[in-house]
């Protein structure tokens, strides 16, 4: 009996040894199992766009959808809360729609669906030759969102007003934060407000912060979305323009589209966080990068805005300003024209136009000039520029090369002049491109001027991958 038991255990051990050997051979000779590929984000054409022109009364509104969309679609222009008429429908892709809006008209919504949504762009531009608001003032109509930044002169230097519009069907709660030269501004009466569906409101920043000479304004929503815009009117008829929406805080910021010529060039930089920073400043002109003498850097205390005069540093050349810091910053710039009654224009930090850009309102004529200022701070860039005139056939597109670390100015003058829209599309292999459009008009008293940084076209949306997972219904393991 004892021998049998010993033999049974010996047999079992032999079996285990054989099985282990088989598994060892299988493990050593197994074929690799490829992990499931991670789906990449998909790029899909935008099928719905809504933008708001903040204060179009007495101004000209221009809207355009670039050609290239597939299928059917519609695009309309109507006062917020109103219904569009047949006359307020865009004709089709590639044909700008333009109207002079009567005074005292409220915010206008430009909305597109289907093939008329991809790339839909709108702008409002006013022209006044007298009064406190004398000057050219243009702004890209704003898409409703959760946050917007504006940087420029403060209420002690200009009459700055915020235009807030809730074009949605739900209530929105908006909070306004001001970063002055002395730091964040805390208002006793509070800086939050509620906008009902279809409601719009104008906020005088002097009522929130009367003393800043320079400032940044952050508009953010606690719930819902808001279309925000800001306009600055300098005293005694010294010019007016809209402050373009600035790129959100980042450690590297490019402020493009600074026009050449005489007059003041002033830089504004805000550090909205809790740490002081030293911002390194470089100009990028047609001759390349350079650090301006005695203007190579700017100290910005935490939560505040600082300014720097770049008038002699740029030397009257078209330029972009490239800023780097060790904490996220927001930036903008002011350009003052020349003449006995100069006008002003503003630029702001902007993204590279990877998917292209569209500028709705451009003009060319005997006294009118539109031009692009394009900058390639890294590798050489190449873009295709296409004018879309209001009348007549579109001219052939023009390809423009911008050498690495250079800025180039391109005059926009389609055959016959007149009003037109323009598309800028980076070509395959192009390095990052930043730019701005400058529109000016010569008058006996001086140059009227307005500027618009090139923004990303609303052409494509990046849709994240969708995966099946139980995490949606099951609590995560702890």
C-alpha cells in the first residue's frame, strides 16, 4: 500500500512536470497579440454655427460661407430673438452677404446649418467721421461660449463697454473679472449678472473699475453660454475700435497683425494667475526676430496688467509680437494712426491658423486699403489667399510664401476693388502661420484704421473617439 501511494504521488509529480514543460514551450513560441488600436480623433465638417454681431445699429454687417461645402444648407441673419426674412438669407457658398443696419437695432445673430455652416464668418464694421466715436471700428461676430478675454486700455484711458448677449434658449449666469495694473479689481456691488434667453446687456467697465489705465477683462459663465464683445472709445475723438477676443492664457503668445507706419504701438500683458512673471518680448518683422533695445522684457505682477511702448522698437514695420513667460499670460496691442485726428486699432494674442481663416469684411478702392500681415515664427509657411468679391467672378487664388522667422505683408486688391471677403488656407507642409487683417481709409484729418487678428475658421470640428465602457454606469474602483 505504501509503495502504491508513493507511486501515485510520483506519477502526479511527473504529470505536473510535463504540463509545465508544455506551457513553457507554448509561452516561448506564442505569437504576439497586438493591442487593440486606439481610435484617433475624427475631423468632421461643422454642420451648425451661430455667431452674434454685438451692436450693429448704424454699422455694416457682412457674412460669408466659403465655397467647398457639400450638400444642402442655409444661412440667415436676424436680430436676436427675431425671425429671418427672405432678404436676410445668404445666397450660397462663396457669395458675401452685406447690409447697412439701421440705427438702434439690437444684436444680430448669423446662423448657418448644413453645407452653409462650415466656415461661416460674419463681421460688423462702422465708419464715423465725427463725434467721440470717430473712426473705423470693426469686430468679428462672436460665437457664444463659456469664456472670453479682452486686453487693452482701462476706463481711466477710454470708455470701455462690454456687450453681452444670450442668444440661447436657456438662462445664463455671467461673471466679469477685471485685472488692472494694481491687481485684480474687487467690486463691492458684485460682478455677476443673469441673462434671460434672448436678453442682451451693455456693461460700462467704469462702473466696475473706474481707475485702471490698462486692464484685462475675463468674461466667463457659471452656467449657459454668452456672446461677448468689448469696445473702447478714446476721449476727445482720438479714435475707437473693438477689442478682439484674445487667446486664452498660455506661456507663449503671438500677437499678430501689427501694422507698419507712424504712431503709437503699445503692448498690454496680463498675468491672471497667482505668480509674478517676467515676459520676454521679441518682434518678428520682414527682417526676422529681434529683441528690442531696452524693451526685451516686461515685469508683470500676479493678477495684474502691464504695458510697454513699442513705438520706436518696431520702427514702423509690419510685425508680430512673440511673448514667452514661465506662467500663462494674455496679451493685446494698440495701434494709433497718424494725422491731426488719429484713429486706433487693436490686436490680441491669436492661435496659428492651422485649418485656415476667413475674414468677412474687406474693402479696396481709391482711399481704402485692405492687407494681410502674415508671420511664420517657426518653419517657413505657404498659404493660399482667395478673394471672394460681392459682385462678379472670384479671381484666381494666390499662393504666398512666408520665409521662416519672417513677417510678410500682402495687399488685398481684387480686380475692380469694392467689398470682398478673403480666405487664407495654409498648404501642405506649411509651418505655423499667424496673421491679421488691417483695413484703413485715408481722410484729410488722418488715417482711419481697424484691425482683426486671423481666427481659426469654423470649418472643422475634432470629435474624440467613442469607446464602449461600463464606467458610465458603474462606479470607479477605489
